[in-house]
């Protein structure tokens, strides 16, 4: 590993010993906060749980695409799809795990079947007649079926079940039957699949993302940020929240208090790869998050996307760091220098192609340490999850 700039990472030899120790006893692994959302960190999360069961995944609740969109519109809830996705990725895959429960909750209904066939499959699941449900241990089957029944009882007439995740339906059913107590629901889902870490939304409100473009156009809805229709209006210059996808008003919300506690408890804060505005920066919009990042005395690292991220168009890697600092400072109500928000930028300048300019000299001029290490995956537009996780853990 090579680094430049200030705040060099710990010595490689000592970190190698730590990696081996954490692999032997992941329950004693480090507490790393990752601001995330979507699927970009899914494979890396499956690797990370081999080294630590104490990782903290703060997920944007503003997802407005896919099957989550139908659930949000029908039940006026925050997006649950990315929370479910990450909990399934962190599920225990050892002999202590519950692969049958995981397989059932990870299952998706067909995107091609007729409405009547989809309702019939849901009926099989909630009555326990479905093959996946019959494989679930009898001691748990009744509970899993019960929450799906709660969903079905409240499902609006004509609800679109195409491509619906069973885990999403379970989460919504549990929310509706439990007076929308998200803490209880996430805790129980985590217990069912034995999540090796903690997954939470950064906020608990039912609101949506808005992208503000260079030509002053507004793109409403996170699911549209990376589309050509949005790109036609130029780079995203800022983001904000709105109360609704149609006819909403600009709004401000508070962060989930538990998420703020977790930020302050972490040994490392990570802004990882993922849709830059819709998944990573969106976590900084709830009030309190930026201030908690600044209040932490632990190091912070930025891992840029390999390949093209439509949301990073118009930004160099230094520009991305400056944008992170801008949103952190907005919450703290003061201007924040990039070196206050980020200590390290983790890259592979030799084996990975970045869609944004890799301006190492500018990053160093901003006072950041550039950690340049082999991260390349199967091609120069992907990051290898094992290399990435091991490199990240050496920064703790």
C-alpha cells in the first residue's frame, strides 16, 4: 500500500495481524460506519461480515424506484428495499445461519406473471404452502407467514406485485401490524436472518430526493437521478428533500437519533462507492448527520466509484470531496475544509479506470492522504470486494 499527503495509514505489518485476528473472531471486529444505499456495497458487505460483526450501515430511506416505489405510494412509508438488501447481504452464512429464512425473504415474485398468479403465489407464501416457506424451520415459519398475512390484509386492490421482494412485503407487513415501530421491525428482521452488523436508515421520514441541475432544472425522485432525462440538464449541483414526488414542498428532516449515536461510536467513517448524490450524499441531508461526522474524532475515508457514475459527471475526485465537505458544513452551519471532512481517499490509480478525473495533486493540496493500492476487480471498471474490504480495514 502506498499513501501520500498527511495522516498516513497505520503500518502494514500490524494491520495484517489485525486482519488475521478479526477473521478468526469477527465478533470482535472494528466498528465501521458506512454511508450507503442501493446495491453498490452488497458484495463488499458479504465480505466485510467475515472480518467484523460490528459494521454499521446507514442507508438512505429515499429510494423511489423499483418495487419500493409501489410500497411507498400505497402505504406512505420510507423506502425499505435498500434496508432489506443490506440486511440480507449481512446475513450469517456460517453453520449458525438461517439460509432457509434468508432464501425466503430474498425471493422476488415474477416480473412477468399475471396479477392472479402473483396473488396466488403470495397466498402460498402466507399460508406456508410455498416451497420456500416449507423449508423455513417450523419454529419460525408461523411468524414469517403472519407478517405476510398482515401485508396481504392491507394490500390495496390492484396493488402491483410484479418483482416484489418477499422481504420488502414482510417488512411492510410488520410495520403495519406493529404501529410502524421501525426499531422493532428492523431488530426482528435482523434476528430472523441473523444479520452480522447493524443496518439503519439515516432518517425515519417519508420524503423524497430532488436533484438540482446546472441549468436550474429540478429532477424529483432518486430513481431518476442517473437517467438520460436528468443528464440532459447537466451535472447535479445540489440535492434537497421534498415532501412528495408530485406537488411536494421543500422540506427538512431530523436524523434518526440512533444513527447519530452510531456515527459517534464508530472507529472509522466511510463514504463508499455508490450513486454519489442519491446514495452517498443523501445521507448527509437529515439534520445532525454532518455535525456528528465533524464531532467524531475518528478518521474518515472516501472510496470513489470505479467506472462511470452518471451522478459524478462534472466532478473530479477532488470535487467530490469538496462536495462532501460542503454538505457536512451545511449541517454544522459553517464552512468546512475538505481535510476536516475526509482524511483519506482510497483509490487504485494503476488498475482501475475512474469516470472522474483522478486529480491526486489536487487531493494532496487539499490536505488529504491518497491511499493508492490494488483494488481492481475482474476488469478496470470494478473493485474487487475482498481487496477493497481488506484495504479499508487497514485504515482502522
